[in-house]
C-alpha cells in the first residue's frame, strides 16, 4: 500500500526562502515566521500521513453506498473527520469571529496540498464546505453568516455547490431548476442537480447546499440565474435543527475515481431556499470564489502527482531489475535497483521537477490572492485572475500525466489495484474535468483573460519576467535558468502576438491554440519559479549551510526542468502559428 | 453506453490504395482482392459491433471471479466465444493443415483491430491462444504440433504465456520456477507465475500454458531459461483429455481495467511439462514471436483510441453547450453542439489523425512481417525488427493519451462509468505496460535495434524517406506533407547522430533520450504514412470518384497531423541533445 510523507521542508523552502512570506507587509504575513509555519505544517502532516493516507485505499475500495436515502461513507471516514474537526483544520483561513484562525490563504493552500495528497476523496468533504462557506462569507446577510458560518467553519455542518444539471454543465444558462418566491421571502426550489460532490452523507449534522436556480420571470439564460442556500435540515431561529427539507439524494454516481466521496444526483422538490446575494446575480456570486476554487483544483492535480511520485521513488529504489549499463551498482544483489536506469530517472525527474515547480507556482498564486484580498492590491488581483486558468488547466493536465508516469515506474504492478498507483491516476483524472473542464480554462485564458483590462496583466507578466531576467542574468549559477526562461518567454510573447494579429479577424485562429497557449504559459511560470528557487538556493549555499545537499538537489532538479521540460514552448508555438485552418477544416459530417 | 462501428472503409483504403496489397508478390497477397477483404472485414465487423461491443461494459462491470479454483468469466462471454469459434475467426492466419485459413498476417491484423476495439478483455482469450500456438508452430515437434495446434487454432483449447514471477518481470534471468527432468523425457515444473492473462477460465476444454522455467544445473541467468508446454489437463495419446495437471489459479488480480480478462496468479506444483524447442533456449523461442506480439499490443493501443474517438464524435455532435463564437450554428436549439468549439475540434482531430495514421503504420508493419515470413525478405525483416518497439511503445503511449482526450470531450460524463469512456482509458493503460513496458521498448530501440546489423536498417529507413520525399516533392498537393516530413526526418537523423557521437563514451547519453527517440521515430513513421495516404487520396481524386469527400477528408486530416503533431520531433530532439547530465545528476538519496 502506498505511503505519504508530508513535504514540510519543501513547503517551508517556498514559503520562506522563495516567497519570503514573513517579510511581506500583507496583513497577517508577519505571523508566518518559519517556526510557526513549520509547527502548523508538521502537525497537519501528521494527521495526513497517519490518519488520512491509510484511509485512501479504503475509500477507493469501499466507495459510498446509498440505502433508503442514506449515504454511507467508507469505514473510518467519520472518525477521521472528527479528528480533522478537533484539530481545527477546517477553518484555518476563515475569520476568527466564525471560529476560524484567520490565517493567510497561502498557509491554507500549503496545508491543503497535504490533505489532498493523502486522501483527495476525503478532503473534498471539507473542501466543498470551505467553498460554500466562502460564498456565504462574501455574499450572505449578517443573519445568514451568523446562522451558517460557525457550524460550517467547524465542519459540524458541511456544504455543497450545485451547478450542473443533466443537460448542462459548462453552459449554465440552459439551467432548468426553478426557485419560486414565497410570501415570507424564502423560495421553493425544484429541479435536479448532478455531480454534487459530498451531496449527502452522515458525517455532519446538517448539509448546506448552495444551489443555482432561476426565478421565474427573470432574464433568459445565464443572466437570470440566482444563488440559494438550501439546508438539508431547516435551521430554527434558535439555531436548532428543524424539519427535513425537500432535498434528497436520488442516486450515487459510479466514477473512475474519488470513490470515497459521495457524488450525488440531488433532487429538489419544493425545497426551501434562501437567496444568497442579489437576485439574478448568482453567477457573479459564484465567480467571486472561482479563483480560489480553481487554484484548489490545480493544487489537487499537483498533490496526486506528489503522492504518486513519492511512491514511485520508493519502488524504483527497492525493485531490483536489470543492470546499470555503465557498471554494476549492486554487486551483492541479483540485479540493480530500477533507479539506475536512465529512462526510469527521466520519469522520476519529470515528476520531481514538475511537482516542485508547480508547488511554488501555486503558493505564489496563493500569495497573490492574499495580496488582492488582504492588501487590496489591484495588480495582484489582475495577475492571479490571469494565472488562475493556467494553474487549474496546466497543472491538472500535467499532474495527471505525472501520475501516469509514476504508475509506469511500477511496471505490471502499476496496473494492479493492490499497489495503489492506479488510484492516484484515477483520482487525478477528475481534476482535469471539474471546476471547469481544462478546455474551458484555456478558453477563459485566451478568450477573456489575455485581453482583460486592455491586456494590462499579461503585459505586466511579460515585464516581470523581462526585468527578472535582466536582474539575474549576471548572477553566477543562474545562466542555466535565465537563458531558457528568456527563450520560453519569447515564444509565449510570439504566441500572444499571433493571437493579436489573427484573432481579430478570426477568433478561431486564437481559440484553436488556446490549450497550447495555456500549456506554454504554464511552462513559463514553472520556468520562472525554478529560476526563483535556483536563486534562493544559490543564496542559501553562499552561507555554506549544513543542509547544502538540499539546495544542490534543488538546483539540479531545476536544471532538469529548464533543459528537458521548458523547451516544450517551441512546440506549442509551432502549433499555435499553424493557425485554425487545419483544426477547423472538416465539416461535421466528415468526422 | 458506447457503440462501435467497424472502420471497414478506412481499413480497405490502407490495404488497397496505400499498400496495394493484392498487387504484391508476397505469397497469399494475390488473394487479397478488395471484394474479398471487404467481405471478411464486414463479417468480422458485424460480430464485433453486434456481439463483442455490447459485452465490453458487462465485462468491465462484472469482472472475473474465482471460487474453489474455478474462474467465472462475465455473463455472455462464453456464448460469444462460441460464436467467434464458429465464425472461424480464431485461425485466420494459421496454417490450413491445423484448421486455419492461411491468410496473410496483414489481414489478421486488420481483423484484430476490430476485435480489440470492440472488446479488448474478451479478445485477449483468443489473442494469447494465438501467441501460444505460434510458439508451438515455430518450435514444436511434429507430435506437439499435431497434439496441440488443431484444438488451439480453433480455440477449443486456449493458451497462455507464463513469463513474469513476483520478483521479476523485465529481468527474466532472475526467474525461480524450476523444471526437473523426468525419466520419460517430460519435466516437473514448480514455481509461481503472476500476471497470467486468461490463465484460468471455463470457456475452453483445456488450457495450454507455455511456461518459462529453469532446468537445474543449467547456465545462470537468462541463458538457462527453457520453454515448456504445460496443459491444464494431460492430453492422452489418443487426443482425449486425461488427469488434471498440477497447475492451478491461486488468485485473480484486481486491475485498473481489462476486468473481463482473468489475470491469474498461477501455481505450478510438480506440473507435467514438455520441453518446447531447445533446452536453455527458451528466451530465443519467446523472442521469435515477440515482433508479432508487440505489434499486436501496439494495435490494441490504437484500437482503444479508435473506439473512444468514435464515441467522442457522437457526443460532440449531440451535446449542446455554448455557442460558436463565429456565429450561431444551431439557431433552433438552446445551444450549439460541442463540435463547433475549436478546442473540441483540436481534441477530435488529434485523435482522428493519430488513429488513421497509426492504423496505416500497423498494417504497413504487418505487411513487412508477411514479407519477412512469406517471401523471406531480409530487409523487411530488419526493418520490422527496428519498427517493432516504435509500434508497441509510441502507439500505446499516444493511444492512451488519445483515450484520455476522448474522455475529456465528455466533460463530467467522461468520469462516470455508466458512459463508458473511463473504460477505454483504463483498458488502454495496460498496453503501455505489458509485453515489455514502454521504457523497455525505448531501450530495445536505442540500445539494440539502431545498431543492429551495423545500423543498416535505420539507414535504410532514412534512405526510404529521403527517396520518397525526392520522388513526391513536385507532385501537386503533396507540399504540405513532404516539407514537414523532411524536417521531421532531419530531426530524427540529428538525434541518431547525437547518439553516435555521445553514446560510445557514455551509453547513458543515448539511453536518457531513448523514449524521446522512440516518439520521434513514431512521429516520422506516421508522417510518412500520412504522406502515402495523401498521395493515394490525390490519385483517387484525380479520377473524380463518387466518394470524393472521403479522400478530401483524408487529405485534411493528414494536413492536421503534419501541421500540429509532427513538429513534436523538434522538442524530442532538444531533449535528446540536452544529454544525460540533467537526467542523471542526482544521487539516489537526493530523490
């Protein structure tokens, strides 16, 4: 069975040596001293390694079951959820007035990576609750906040997000769920929602569903969608639980992975709901949480890759098979370990260099979220808005591919469920789909974000790289980082230029290259992260630290990324510059 | 539930318009007239679409079960197997004297694609039998052939291949299964084999296991391995079945996919076995079938991609979501079909251009096998030996990626088992692993095949492309094919040159680029195939055929491959030329 070790030192390295968190003047960052974050991360790491990781395979094997409307979760999940609640892990970045600890989002993300890596299906119960609570925090009335938030921050009550219907996922304007206004100001919701993660279960006293629905008579399409709070049990004025509401789980979906999470068909039959935010502005309310939710999903992709990588390394060192062609490495054994073979190294280095670069990217992105929210930094807000589809789409595409490579290291055993590598792949697959399929992320990036605010944010990003390269180019040891980064950034700018010159006449000329652009930008961001990590490592090495090997490893891993992964930008550029003609050449009936 | 339509017209196009099969003077090819092959393919297509495809999801859901040593296969498999036997599909390319039809291998491959695409887990029962029968045909005594082949060609008896043991897969020299010689010339085999596909089931009267084992006192390692025939039931002299042999299924593996095939742990406890071929030359006997077996697995990767693609197209045309940004396409509906969106097109074109190019590659490769075996063509033999790891490794890597893209077209529904897209992905995953994991294919290509016969075969391949390009470059309409092919071929040659210049000093400099080289070569082969298909299409169009749209579609699909996929060679070259330093930089404990 796979194991999981919390990567505390790597997280600390990014937080303190790369992002220099505690030196930032963002509110709350001064508390992020290395000792403090280390204590938090180690404590979180313990519950992840000791409690959640051992339940990962259990959840996969048992799955959830529905009997008479009651959803049973896998063995051990309820007890583990109690431990997570008791540890105070559910409200790390939530306001203190509702029982949270008001920590910066960046620390919540660092902890979140470990939770996702150790047990993604389990972590979704609290993850969805966090999303729903954030929506209530941002758009609820004071009364709604007081009623729902304390219980949701502690996860005594969990939350869900209800968007998709059988006939509409991405295109929510087609939605049919109706919300009829009642005399008392509440609404009666009727309709069916599908793919509702954590939609029903017995681990919490109440479940607070956030539901998108249309108020009859409102505008057509997406402009007539409103957001509602629909509790499983009506909450009385004194906070006690009243009658069961008209919402129920009609079926559980059988999925490729994340079996431990209950993915429900939810039926709303005149269920009582309360408007959250403004009538017909439901999509806007959802969108305010979109950046965080999408960064969270990007992080899931990386987390699965990290967990899979850790186990691939163990196997590659342990399994004896074949001999090193350059000379026997294990003369006393019947064969050398797999890790001596260059192609096995290639797979491990792909994974390692991706995961570490991606982790820095996500934490940097999270610090931009903090800058936007806690320091009202408009530039940070624009930049993270631009980066969000890249974090979600690129990191989950590549994160998935890395779980496949980790599985490959195991050879035949990678295909056998008992060894657990298949689960990482199957669980990681969902991250490419939910919270906006990756094609939609690419469309958001190229169709919307590039041109946002007159293209200001993408220009700022290019400028940031340019000035970083100028600043670092003469630093000894940075050359293997700066030259490739400049080249990749030039490719990215050329792609942007191609879109500008061709997209006006024919939007498809840009959209046909949208996924390639998203990947290019992801590579450039990881290249920038590796350059920054390299610089931090060089700085650390200058003072001859005791753990020099840690920094040498970082430099070597980064050089791999720059030499082997970053050159992908040229291929993406070539595809983009081939335009839309070959992509759109066929008529529908030619397929 | 997914459906499957046999791609008869596409197969016919490759067989007749590209390969011009019936004009070849390879023995048996003159019978491959278009009407004849069309009849065979259509008949095979019917059983695949009507009988096997509907059982694909059944097999996935039910899997196999083991009770008291008896393995039960999924509902309907036994009846379907009877139909396949009755149809004579099991011995298409086997000799007539053993009940086969003596058709060329190329036709067997064309039919095989359809069987694999419609139900891979099912098709493996006959596929393994075919492999075992081929080994007996090549290495058996006359008595062994007479005893086993007629029943195996008809699949009344099925076969298995037993190589892997718990502690050794790729490195078979570590094998522990023992074969003790008996006075009567037979052997007693004892040991455990794992991952034995179709190892035990009740669909056949007998199961003929081919087992690699060591005769005590023989040479160490791989040079002391012999091959044995171990029947489940001893076959009496009169051909009737005697006592149950000492071989049994100890357990079934739970796998990521191919649930309908019984993957067994096989225990040999003084089981009676008969030497097949020469003592201690078991590996050589296995290797004679390796090319066919690996081409067969490459074909499985393509077949799963084809089946997944077919269903992705149906969904993309059917599902209404969003609007075409260049103008509404379905004004009477609530939204446009997915297929209007450029990024959905990109995914479909990736799949279509891969599958069609790969199909041509496999059939071309199969025709080389025929030339080698039926016409004793040494050049063809050398060329297919070079191509085999590419067909196996490249086509299953990309075939898998294409099933993932097909799944992605479905959005959330792609993750739900009920829709069937997850199964294509899960089933395709094994093809990257078995019959030599793809890293081993890359090693075989770069470490062995490139230098085989003094590099003669790779030089012949380069020369073939060069002269093809020279011959076609001025043909009107060929320019979008020839220029990219020349460029890609130049990249491939540069990579070969890099290996020559650096691999002598340091083998790792070549091996670190082995997977990249395998992919480069795969792209070049598909580029060549597309050029040849384009030329065949241009020729056909010159005579203003009734089905001009078919040829126009081929040309447009090929142009997509050349513009969007083939440029990957430059990235692979860049990775290769970065050498082994970054790949091998870390010591084991730095991982």
